[in-house]
């Protein structure tokens, strides 16, 4: 399974997608674009709900995988700030887990505003990397390691700015909701924990010894059923 498929198969991912569809509130026959569609899970589900869905991703390999998952949908390889779609042509716009990858969300939201018809619905969001809870006997060290995880993203705290960005772009009725995933299986988070600790060492925030001892404690917690992480995702919905 590819990385993009793994994130859509994680526990809680299907519920999060369903929550994003509720924020959109689109009826059968409506048009919707899923930007940064990744492996196409949302495109396929929205198409099954009777929507006319277009998937867009900057990565041709992602679009290929998505096309297999949703053969009836339309796809484009394109950047979120330059969509090959007509002005005011869409009833719905969805982009999840994209904004931490962008230097600046403003051109992408301006493009969403351009392609949505007046009254059309938008849902954007993702994980805010400054907003992650991991239980540990050394919480200060954990906070520094979380900074390591943040350092791996272009804009780790972009999601919290989306309400502002939508309002500034002229969207109305902007609403923010939080969907938290509670993880008690250490295995499920182990790759991210290792990546975070590795990044913190790379950034000279901690020593390799600190990283090893922290990772060791997290594994022991996992073996004793004492692992706990809470990963919140923000969804921001609005009307054009
Ligand atoms: C973390 S994945 C998220 C996929 C899916 N939206 C989800 O929630 O699981 C990020 C996706 O965004 C795509 N991407 C990154 N920057 C992009 C951009 N500027 N425009 C369009 N797609 C982009 C990547 O190729 C990747 O498929």
C-alpha cells in the first residue's frame, strides 16, 4: 500500500472524510472538485453519492492511482493555485491535508473562490502540527520532539490560519470543527515518532541519546498498553 493509501486507511480516516462531506452538504448531481486528491478515496466516495467529481493532484502518480479507484470521475494533474477549471463552475470544493505542504495558502484559496459558483460550498483542513498530544514521562523532551515533526512540514501550522484566509478571500459563514483521533496502538504511530525524533536530532534540538531513550520509552509504553497520542484535524467549512 502506498503512503497516500495508508493515510486514507488509518483508523478514523473514513469518518473524517464523511465529516468533510457533511460540511459540503452537496446533493446528488452537484459538481465538486477534490484538490490534492491523493489516492482518490474521497473522489470515489463522492462519485458513489451521485456527485459529478473532479480530482486534481500535482503528482501524476497520485492521479493514476486515483483514476483506478474512481474510473468514472474526471482528473487533472495540476497545481492547487492554477486549476484547469472554468470560473464559477463548481458547487463544491474540497482540499484536505494540503496546506502544510504549501508556502502560502492564499493563492490556493483565491483559486477555490474563482472556481466555486456563488453559494457554492468549500471544506478545507488537515492536521495542525502544533496541536499534537503524546503522553510521556518527559513532557519537555516530547514537546521538543514535536517541534522536530513540525520542522518536516513546509507550513506545519497552516491549518489554524485557514479561517482567516477564507474570510479574507470573501467566504461567508466560516465554521471550524475539530476531529480528534485517539491512538493507543504504538505501532500505528511508530513511523511518525521515529521520523519526529530523527528530525529533532537533525535540527540539533536533541541528542541521538535523547531520541533513543524517548523512542525506547514510547515502545515500552506500547508493549504495556500505555501508549497515548491524540491527533486533531481541523475542518474549515464556508460558503462562497
Ligand atoms: C498528504 S496527501 C493528502 C491526500 C488526501 N487529500 C488526503 O487527505 O489523504 C497530499 C497530496 O497533495 C498533493 N499536492 C501537494 N501539493 C499540491 C499542490 N500544490 N496542488 C495539488 N496537489 C498537491 C500531493 O501530491 C499529495 O497527493
